[in-house]
C-alpha cells in the first residue's frame, strides 16, 4: 500500500475532473474483495449454481454500499441472461473407423468435446473433411471451402489464421496480419463457420503456439458448455465441437494416407480445396444432460448530470469455472482469483473513487458480466439486448486478469492500431511515469477473447487491461521477471484451481492499471469527447454510421 501511494500520489490523476484517487487502503480493499470472491463459500462462481446466487447478492450489496444506482432493465440491479447449460456424459461410443478397423478415442487425452445443442444424446456417424483454416473471407480474397458440400460431415480445422506460419514469399504472407490474429483465427469463428457450412461436427487441431494455451486449458471445462438459450430454428447444426490433440490428429491423417505437415502447407495456399479423409469416419454416441438456466449480469450506475443518456461503461466478469476434479492440493473449486475477481475488485475501486468525486456529465455504468468463460455470453447478451443503446455508449473499458508481480515501467496495449483510446492510454501512462508496450503475442488473439469484444464488434471503442497480454517491464527484474510471471500463471493456474489468492501477490502493478482505467474513463465521463476507431479498423464503418444518428463528432 505504501509503495502504491508513493508511486501514484503525485501523478495519478493530475488534471482529472475529480479531487483524488482513493489511495489509502486500496490494496487492502482489493485484497479483501478478491479473497471473498475466491473463497470456497462462492464455490468457483459458476453460472446457475449456488455460487452464482451468493456472488450476485454480494455484488449488489457492494454497489449499494458505494451509493450507486441500479442500471439493469426496469430499474433493477440485474439483467437476466437465459443460458443453455450442457454436459457430456460417458461416451457409449467414441472412435474413428475405417477400412483398417476402429480406433477408440480417449475423451481428455486424445480429444475434447462439448455441445451447445439441447439434445439428449450427441450422435454422429459421418465422414470427415479437412477444411484447412476454415476461413471464408471475401474481403481478403480467401475461401477455404470453395463451395464444397459439407452437410452432414465432420470438419477438421487448423487453429489460428492462414498466415500464422507463413514462410517468406508465400502468397498468404501478411494476408491476415502476419502474427497478429484476426477473428478468423479464433475457435469461436471456426465453430460458427462450420455451422454455416452445414457441418454436424467440428474439430480443431490443437497447437499450443497457435492456440496460445496448452492442452490443459482446452480440457479444463470438463465436457461442460454454455450458450445463450436459442429458439429451435436458431440452433447450430453442429452436434459436437471440440479439439483434437496434435498427436491424435497426426495419427488420424496418417490413417487417411495424409501427412499433417503437408496439409498445413497446402492450407496456406489460396487455391486450397477441402480434402476428404478418405475411408475414415467419426463415430460418437454420448449422453447429454442439458438445462435452461437463468444467469445474471449485475449493472450499476452513476447518473450523468448534463449528458446522462451517454454512457461510459466499465466491465469485468464475475464468473469462474466452478467445481472440478481435485488438484494436487485437494482444491476442487476453480475460483478465478485473478481471472477475474481481481478485475471486479478493480472496478469496485473505480466506482468508489468516482462516487467520491463531483458527479460526471455522462452516466457511468459498471457491469459485472456472467459467463465470460463460456464464450463472452453475458456481455454478448447485453450487447444484443442493451439497456443503453450502442450508439450512445461512448466507450467500454474492461479489466480482465491483471499482473500481480509488482510495479511496472509500462502498461501493455491489446489491439494496437484499433482506436483512439490507445492514445489516451499512452498519455495517462506517461503521467504515471510509464510507457505503452504493445502486446508481445498478438497471435494469441486476446483482443477477441474478453468481454470488450462484444462491444467492439458493434462499433463501441474499447480498451482492455490484461496482464497476460505481454511481459511487463517490472521495476524489479524487468521484462524477464514479467515473462516469468506470465509463464507461471498461464502454464499452471489459468482456469485451474491454483488461480487463488496468494500472500505473495504484489498488487502495486495491478493498482497502476486500475488507476489508468479510472482516469481514462473519468475524463470521458466528465467531457464530451467521442473516442474513434482508427483508419483500417474493421469497426470504423459501424461506429461512423452510429454517430451520425446521434449527431456526435
């Protein structure tokens, strides 16, 4: 706490429209919030459980104690989010079959599967087709499907973009941003495209470098999945979706007389066409339990004085992964202390500070989202059913995983070149004695992996603070220490039971980022500026059309 005051007291909010950041006790308050939300009492905060009920009650009580107003529909604290919850049981059949016989597949070692259909059984007996990266991008002159009939088939994809492993001189090089992942590289896009193509199954070949995480992260949901509850005519055609381990994929391709590496190279060519895995079928018969449950976004606000219909929004997700198998220490709750109880705690600190300052001109909304870990579902539901119109939403600032390794000389920017909020980030960081460092691994596609993306794709400028986006240049140990923290967290604790509060957490760096987000949002709330997307952003045209409807500049 002392180092936080010394580092930030003189520069934190110079020229900001409110009196001071509530520094005294900030670290202790953040710690208490994280310890509470990550405690066994909250049972890992899975949507639709007793842990959710306790979490929602706790968050409402915290917002009320700060003096905020409810910001949900009809003046309520919550927005109801109808979710389909599914879980696969023990397979009656799971195998590849062909002329050489049947090869059983192990559900965890060889393959990971889930479903977002409300079926009692997930049954497939179908041929398999390799579709390269599964990209259909007319604006980039790329089509991996070439009109192939994929109805009733199981498609196999490569992870990431077609130019992720491009060799110098290949035609695809730079077509999809080189090492920076586009949305076409995300697994969510690939499963959605499989459904658009009529496939009944979709499998992605796992690769740690291309995915940005190891197999342990892939299997962490344990066969469980969620989706926004949909009408029957809006259900996906994909009965099972998931991942193949690299070793299993190599064996599968070999059984069809294909070489996986050769197929990867072929898929990087614009002329690539889908390749049938001749003689191989995917066989599955798996029981499914499913239910429709109601989860909740928690929404609170500080009303604006003169431009109250315009909204600056902060967001963090309250959900984690609930109960799982015991880890080496016997812990069964995957409670997400950093991901994202720390983000929630930071958002509460920003709300506390804003309530202690003069009222803003614009309204400020604080959103605690459900089901981020299940595919950004809470924020997606809100963005599709907004309480405050997207064209009146000035910006979304999201806190999701903050580094806990100490003070830093920099702040990591996710999504370089997207919008003008990065310029605000740089200016405020400089006032803190810091600089901006672009994310070190843009190929991981973090810009598409947090709740802010639900707003970005609808034209709202966004800023994401995420500690795993790049190695912070720490005051103690530099970037080597920053990378060591990322490696330890993502390699061991990301989505695992060991994402728990620890006494060796050094919150000074997280508090720097919380303060930065606080200042950027406060300046927007007290002013009349509209952040803008930069030329070349895929979201620019959407926003320009929106702002014409409200007469903003």
